[in-house]
């Protein structure tokens, strides 16, 4: 492990203390009082003069981490924090004593020199150390409550220094990898995770108050059924068989209702081996419940009561500002009752397509009708009926709903697990809760007829064979349980990470997950070393492309490209235009082919909207299909793919590629700053505003602080200078492109 000079100095102090028989890593510290408790003991606060003239009674005993240290001659002031608050403490020469872990001493030999207790505190304590202190309370002349230390003990020495308090942790990846540092330095983060614990506790309390039984179901499954998602696969060495990490606990919970449990719930983890982004994680927390004798309407009432209880228990405001998927903030009022929206009726009102009238054999007809109505997306040609209906809903209805709203009355073909309505056999009894574009809850009147369920599973198997990756696989063991009779019931599932992130105004799910999964740091470092941007070898022949050959290519016009953007990337349009301006500016400045550079800027995220912002699919087959409509040369396609090099493996080994990698994420960030300006004019942005926001981890947290500095590793340019240069380019074309 690498150590700084300061860490080596701290290790040397530890060595010296150990040689003096000081226990620097204690095995206990009994009698510790919370700082919040100490602060409330106003009746025991004394005048300092009295404390100095009398034997200190050591009324209080507390402990935690040293957060600051400042010496003033014979005085040293420090601050300690625990999980309840912070308190100033004061070490004073001739007053304090030192507990070695064996005994209390006034002075002792350390490294061959006699040192009194005050000198030990001054020279051998460091910020970050855990210390135990005993003493009395007084007010300083500045009116700050302070504990005069009579006795102190080292409980745990810190080898590494904490982040500098003023700047804190600015690197987002470090914040996620070393969450403990975030919790130490940022009280807002600590309070958020404390609130999350109370949030889950409130949910559990509400279930128990309503006579639900909490049960545990398996994580490892024989089959990967029961949700439209790719599973994680692991190998069981003893059974010599592959198993699946559960996608959802649904079938196990419903099987419990066959075995006498009437109201069951589980709070746990699900795993889906799909793309990750700020609003999706492969491992996430959920709560699911199933209740015999209920239908989906009972669950609507339960949902409203649950949220009333959560807001009341946590004392939260029911008016919550929430950003949609395009960063637009709307004030969402969680006051019950919530709006109810008929899925079939609303989709028809907007698109003139009644999805209730289409069956499996009408797949081609629905595809044609959708396209005639003016809608399309990448992959529609291979999707089967239910997936197309879902995509249509996401285009025409979901963006218009602020909510919270119950979306109900889904066509029967949409959900193989739900029970069809007794009133209308063409719809199923299901609802989802939407909050400003985010789906946070799904619930059903459950299908308990095993024959219908088997037929639905068979239909899904047919869809899988046709290549629909979002179809649901079957589960024979679950069908067996159903054949012993499953009680009528309704089920409910809610993603805890997502709803909590919305309630706490966090833009990235990783900001509400204490220790989010990250790539192995050592492997990441090895990859970074191997990708030496300046000396990279071009091993793939089809990537050996010299920029001066662009002149020989037939390139599409900007007008053609803009039409393609309007068709496929309306939500990402502003970003594409911003990167277009940046690439145009640098091409002109460097004397490169301006049209080629502009096209790469305009098209680099052309597929982003229609892959639902799934990073694992970005710059792959869907991109190629889209740009094929304008006959984009393969050379420019490879240039575009290079900006997603960590997925596509197309190396950013030419100047155009290095620039698209350098401006892409940084332009996202500058755009976020621009949108905050009062008049939303890019010419008003100052470089100091951008640099200040870079240090603010809460601002535009979805933007990688590492990626926005690509200019340093790819172009060898100073970050601040490159920001200034890019900002100049964006301002130059601001009026021309309506920015």
C-alpha cells in the first residue's frame, strides 16, 4: 500500500507509543456518553476559574473521532464528533492526565524522553484518531460549550489523514468507494443514511401494525423466472449446477400463501444483470407483499395509507421537488388521495390507438399502426406485442404525468402474471404508481388459475424463442404450488432505493445506497495503465484511420442529421447541439475537416433516447441501425464509438476521437451550469462558476468528475485551461445555434 509522508509520520508515532507500552488500539471503552446527552446537561456547566481552582470531578465521559486540533501555548482546542453531534474539548497543561490503556499517568517516557500528558496530546494525537475523554463542562469567552479534559485515552490511531475539511471529497468515485469518508466529512450524507434506516423501519412498522408476517425467501433460484430482466448466474460447486440470483421474490412469497400465510411481506435485495446508470442498479432493495382476499383496489388504499404513515413517522413535507428524467423539477404533492389514470383510455386519447383491441396475432398490425401514428424507436421491428405497447405508453403517456398517480386498466396482453378483470376480459387488474415520470410501485390482483398461468408461460416461451429478451420465462415449481390451490390475493412491489432517492431529492441511486457496487479498483488501474493514450498500438485493422482521408468520404448533410435527431433523439437534442458547437470550434481552430467533426458531435449520442439510456447498449447495434438511414460512413461510426471506449473497445487514438471524449461529459456539465443561470444564457457563465460546481458533489451528480477531465489524459491539457477554451467555443456559436 502507498503511504504519504504524513502517514509514515503517523506510523512512526504509533511505533513509539507501542514501544512505551501504550495501547493505541483499545479493546473497549465503557461508560461513553453521547455528545448530545452531554450538551443538554446545562445544570452541570461550571465557570473555568472554579474548574482550575478545584479538583475536576470528571462529570462527563465521552469518546469519538478528533476532527480538528489547534494549539495555543498551554492550551489545545479540538473538536470531536459522534453519531449524535459535535463538541469542543480543551487540553490544558498541568490539568489533563493520560490513560495508557493500563494506568493513568501525569507523565511518562516515550522514545527516551519524558513527556507530560499535555505534550502527549499535542504531539501524539492526530486528526482522525479516536479518543476517550473525561472532564467537566464550561463556556469559553466566545460562548462555546467546551469539555475541559481531565483524562484522555487513545482508542484507535488513524494512519491516514482525513480529506481536507474545506474541499471535502470532490471525486464522485472516491465518495462511493470510501463512503465512510463521506459520512465523516459530510453531515448531510450521514443524516440521509440515518433517515434511510428510519424510512425502512417505518415501512416495516406499518406492515406489522397491519398484521403482516415478515418472511425470508431464497436469493439463489433454479430458474430465472418472474420478471422481464436478465439474471445473474452463479455456479454451485457442491450441486455442480448453475443457479440464478433472484430477479424478484414474488413466486416464493406467493407459494407461502398456499401454505397458510395470509399476509406476507419481505424487505430484501433483487439482482438484475442489466445496464447501470444514475437511475438503475443491478443490485437494489425492494419491499414486496402478498395479501390473501385482497384485489388491486385494496392495494391502492393500502399504498396511500403506507405513504401517509411514512410521511407522518419521518415528519417529512408532502410537497417534494422531484426531477424527471430530463432534469425538469416539478413539485409533487403526496397528499392522499392520489390521481387515478386509466391506461388504455389515456393512451388512446393521445395516440388514437386503442391497445385493448390488439392480440398476439395482431403484432404486425400494431407495429404498422404505431408507425402510421408518427411513433417509432430502435428495435420495434423485432419486438412482440406487449413490448411495443409498453414502449408506446412510455412515449405518449408517461412523460405527461406528474403524480403521484395510479395507472390502472392495462390490456390483458401486457401482464402474464395478473388476473383479468371480471368486468372486461380484455384488461387485467394491475396498477403502477408514477411520480414525475418515475415508476415506483407495481401491484396486481394476482392470477391464481394454474391453467391460465401455464398458457401465459407458454406464450412467453414463444416470445423468448423469437429473441425478445424482455419476455418472462416459466416456472414449473410455481405451477405445481398453484395446482394445490392458491387463495385469491393481491401483490405489491416497491423499489426502496428509487422512492427514497426521490423523497430526498437525490439524482443518483448510488447517493442513497451506503456501499454501492463498484468495479474492482485494482483491475481498473491495470486497465488505465494498459490504455496509454499517447503510445497506444492500433491492433485492429479497421480502426487504422487517418483523418486526412475524410475528404474522400461522402458525408451526409447537417439537415439530414437534424431530421434524424428529431426522429430518434428529441430529449438529447440540446446536448447533441452543444457538442456539435464544441467540435465545430475545435475543428476550425485545429484546421481539421469541420463537417466530419461536426457530424461526430451531432451523432455521438443519437441512440441514447431509444435505448432508454442503457449504457450497456450505447454505441452498438442500435446506433448502427439509426445512422444507416443517412448512410454514415463506417469510419465516422467508429469515431463515434470511441467516446464509449470502455464498452465498445474502440480506442480513442486519433485527434477527433480524443476531442469527442474530452468534450462530451464536460459539455453535459457546462450545460447543467448553464441551465441554472437566471436568463439561461450561456454567455453569462463564468469559468469560476463551472470550477466551483465541479467541486460540489451534489451538483449534476450523474456527471462523472473523472470523465470531465479526459482532456488531461487524452490531450495533455490543463483542465482549467481546457474548460476556458471549450466555454469560449460554446459562446462563439451560442447565437447561431440558439443556446
